[in-house]
């Protein structure tokens, strides 16, 4: 499912895995990483986890990080783990720490738990135009998607501008209507 060489995107901010002395304060929602190695895969409280070594694409100076990732978020429809699933994981971890009788200490132990702090990730081979804002790639594929004539408005043009300007070298327009291209461009000077 997840293997060395895969590119992933973190889909929820994470403050746990970076060393305290690191300039990058946290791993942000939208940060991309390359998986170097996948180690142990395991199941806890009905969720699947793996220990991975990864490198943050936009922060190479951080170096390799070994952390836990939540494999379940790779394939789910929602942007990250839904509230009910988060609650289920939390309740399972409460049982792991029930031997800690002081409520405040038990909550602190959960906040330091590597499973509670596992990176929530998605594959990052394709991203939405919204997620791509601020980044650029050598090759960009833009899929027009379903579009009616009345949908070609200012918002669409802004979306298209953002999508097209993500490309540094090559731009591939996929499934674009011929109506969006001029047959002949006349220059006025």
C-alpha cells in the first residue's frame, strides 16, 4: 500500500514529530514528503499504522524523520480523519492509559502518544488546484472536468490562471473543450 519512493501529503497539522530545536516549527497540512522506508505496519484500536522514514520535500534541511503514519487516511474520501474516527482512536487510547488515575496526567500521556500523533496522510501524485497554490512543478496536468458554457465565468478563469501558472516547464491540458481555444489569435499593436 505504502512503499519507499511514494510521495505523500500531510493532511492535518502535526506538532509532534519534529525536534524542538528545528526551525520548522511543525509539519503543516499540505506539506509534501517522500517516503524513504516503511517499517512496521500494525493495527491499534481498529486503525492501521506504519512506522516510516520520510523527507519533507520543501524542507530538505530537516533531514530524514522517522514517525508513525495513519494508513487509513490514504484512501478515505474525507480530507482527513473524520471526527467520529478521531473520537474512536482517542477512546481506545484512553483505555491504554487507564492505569494513570490522575485525569490531567492521563490526558498528557495521550498527547505524547505516537499513535495519537501519527501523521494523517494522502498520496500526493495529484493535487487539487487549491492545494497546489503557492507551489510549482516541472510538469503540470490540468483536467478541465465537467464544464458547461455558463460555468465559464470569472471564478473559472481565476482557477484556470492558478492551474496554468503552477507549471515551470510543461503544461498538459486534459479533457479541455475546443471552445476554450481561439482558432486564430490576432495581435493588436
